[in-house]
C-alpha cells in the first residue's frame, strides 16, 4: 500500500468554479498534512498545512482532514487561471524525519 | 530569511565530469534533504540529514555523494553520472520532525550528456 495516494487524473475546471482534490494516506501515526503547488519546471511551494480534524481556510483555499478515514482534501474556490498547476499531497511519516508525497494532481483552469 | 538557495540553477555535464550542487538555508532548520524529480513525477527522496548527520539514504547509487559541512549548507557531489540521471534536483529544509513541512529551494535542472 502506498504511503500517500492521489488517484484522480487531470482536473479541468472552468474559471470561477471550485476545484476539489483528494488524498488518502496509510500511516495512522501521521500528524501533519500538507498541500504543495508546483508550476511546470518550478519547485514545489507550500500552500496549506493542517494538523487537526476538520477544515482550515486560507483565502480561496480550504484544507479538510479526517483522521478516522485517513484522508485529506483541498478545495480551491473561485478558481483562477493562475491556479493551473500540479498539486502534491504530503504527509509526515511518524518516527521518520521526512514527508511522503502523493503522485500529484494536475489542475487546469479554463478561462 | 525564509529562503533555501540552490546553485547552480542549470547544469550540463558529461558522463566523465565531476560537479557539485550546493544548497544553503539560514532559517535555523536542522534537517536538510535532497530530492530528485523527473518530469510529471513526484519528488523522490534521496538523502536526509538531521543535525548534520546522514539519517536516510534511499539506496542512492554511489555516483551521488552528499555532504553536510555545517547546519546551513548541503552539497551533492556528482561523478560519472548517466543520462538517466538528468532531472530536477531539489534541496529542502525543515525543522526537526517536519512539523511545519519543507521549504524547497528553486532546484537545479541537471542534464547529463
């Protein structure tokens, strides 16, 4: 079983719509959960992190965490063309000084 | 200072060359990482240094040799690379136990010819 799974294919959303991304993880000891945005040819940039069950909002981004079901999600409201990127879900591995990354989901916002 | 600085940004090297990638952070982070990323793939962990000691080596070939001279610097020495080693090499740093995630550098785009 992979440590972090992001199974959705490329996501195309109209400008102004909501983009929804999901991620599941296998390590029940994980405590910290992250969403990184990566533009083509650039390095990943941290956009959200969440530690507690529930929702965390930052501007147009909302991260949701459900530890019982072991999933994390990211909502992007009022999607803009500048949101077109690959979004990487990452989870800290308990007892191991590193993050595990999902394979990423590409988001394309259509003007 | 909230940056991780990587040099060079681009590097082209022959298979017989020796080169080094450099990474510097001044955020007081005590863990530093090297990742390799191929196109359309997630970052792949290579090495982790914690308090200047190598704590994780993900079975990386010996043609890649990491070095952590002090808590702010991380090097990756390259020797006798193969064309398949061409990739984006990312350095990252974090507080111990990665509670607040990584800060990535801008990466070095490496091409082996």
